């Protein structure tokens, strides 16, 4: 309702905000409706077609469409920034520090798991044509070790759980599970988990998660690599057009809030 009122009043969309929404969703819309080749040849004409399609449809992304809604690099960067900012404020209250450390752990592992699920959602959809609901049921039943072990082996012949980085990552996943799904533990194990809650350790985990992210990028199946290459090319053009702000606004300003709403719904439905 608020977005609708803004649009009717002629509310001017911030170009940076518009750019963020467009580069997240428009590449998937263009590829899913079969306009990729057209876009590469003449992006202005394709922008015009897509704009008309957006105007004619109540919903842009169907329930069965897979759209990347988590940006691992940005999420990781954001959490590290929060950790550094709170560190500079030198919080002395033990209770607050403990709560913050737990939050860092939960968020860091969540960012890592979102990255894994994003990777395997694409692999299952592109290689087997599975719909999002079926894929989510599969992923829900699998542990991180399964995904990075035998599942990854199916798609790439590689096994990340054989690496030293995984052994470190696994400790943090177990630590998060311990605090969320508490089970009686020995005092020594609890002490080990408490040590992992230090902000320095969380940042080390995020570095290991980045290593895993890059490993998965290099391990993509042929179909996933080809699809991502298309997404990257469309985004590169959108980034270039973004410099000519009037052009972006000309095609998509009136659809930004609609896209933002669908993006928000997608993120909430896949938590």
C-alpha cells in the first residue's frame, strides 16, 4: 500500500536502489522468458519488451522459478563490518557481548548455509529440472556435510569434506547447532564451543566460508557455468546502463516497487 501511494504521488526512485533491485532480478526474468539472445543483440529493445511484460503481469516470478536471493559476498562483508564496528565501540557489558557473539555465530553459519543452498538449488534445477519445492525438500533433509560430500561429487566429481578447511567449518556448524538445539555436553566440549564464539574466530570462519564459496564456483557443472555466464553478461550490461541513469528510469522506474516486493517475498519464503 505504501509503495503504491509513493508511485501514484510520483515518488522518485533512488537510482542506486533501483540498480540493486534490477541487477538482482531482471537477468532471471530475461533468461526465463527466452529473451537472452535478443538482449545481447539489442538491450534497449529488450528492455522495452520486458517493461511491457512487467506491466502486464500481476506476478513476475512464478513459484517454480529459481532466483538467487542471497548474495554471499555482500552478506559476508556486511557481517564483518558489523563485527568491526561493535569492536571499535568497546562494549564492556558481559551480557551484551555474549549476546552479540551468539548473533555473530548464528548469522555467519546462516550466511554459509544460504550460500550452499543457493549453489545446489541451481544445480538440481539446471541439471534435473526439479522445481523449487522439490529441491527445498531435498536440501532440508541434507546436512552441510552431505551437500559438500556425496552431493557435490554427483555434480562435479569433487568432495569438499576431504579438505582441511571443511574440518574447521564443521566445528562452527556443530557449535551453532549446539546453541540452537541444546543437548547435554561434557564441560570440555562446551569450553571448545565457547572459544569459537570469539569475534576473531567468527571472522576466521567467514574466511573459510569464502574459500568454500570459491571452491564451489570452480566446481560448477557445465549447465550451471553456462547459465551463470549469461546472468553475469546481463548484469554487466545493466551496470553499464546504470551509468546512463535516465535510460534505466525510462524503462523500469514504475516497476521497481513491484520487483522489490517480489524479491522480499522470495527471501522470506526461502528462509
